[in-house]
């Protein structure tokens, strides 16, 4: 039996290419590093939340599959300009700032720029609560927002 808090995989040149560790905060993670030592793929688990993250060479998020301890999950897809251009699944307030309550299920598409341009279709609430609501929101810069219904 081998017991360790950290295992490092190295290539023929002695460079670290993979790390399997339990961090001080208790997060267990498996990272795959590129030839420069930057994390490009990470699989992690911490306090009931799991994530699978893909990053580009400069560290920017390209894709992430995330679940949390409440049962919410989402797929985030980015591009070379913005970290999250598409979110499918659990949509949080940071994905669509005008949302209340903050957790909903749906699809959010972001234009290039923070929250200036986006299209979102989502369901707020739950059928059991009797407060379920479906919306489509289109925002075109400078706060010009169209919402249906």
C-alpha cells in the first residue's frame, strides 16, 4: 500500500506533467499539466462539489462541468475572449445579473464583454413550490433589455 498527500507524474525531462493531491482545504484533485507546467485539465472534489475543468495555455477557462452539494450542475463553455460564453444547466446570478432568485435552470449565451450582451432562456423556481416561472431575456448593451413573457 502506498499512502501520500501528493503524487507527481514527471516526463523524461523531469518536468511535472501530472499531480494527484489532497490540498490543505481538503480538496482532492487530479491535474494534467502541459510542457510548461501549467494546469490544463483538472478533476476535483471538495465538500460535495465536483468539477472537471479544461483550460487554455494562458490559464483561461475553456470548458467546465460543475456540480455542487445542492444537486445543481452546469456545463460552461468559453472562448479565447471570455471565460463563459455558454452556460447550460444551473444558471446562477453571476451568469444573468437580473435573475431573482439567483438559481435557475436554463441556457445562457453571452456576447463578447462582461454582461453587456446576452440571451437567456430559463426556468425559475420548482413545480412543487408553485412558483415556477419561464423566461426569455435578451440584453443588448447599455441596459437595453427585452424579456418575455
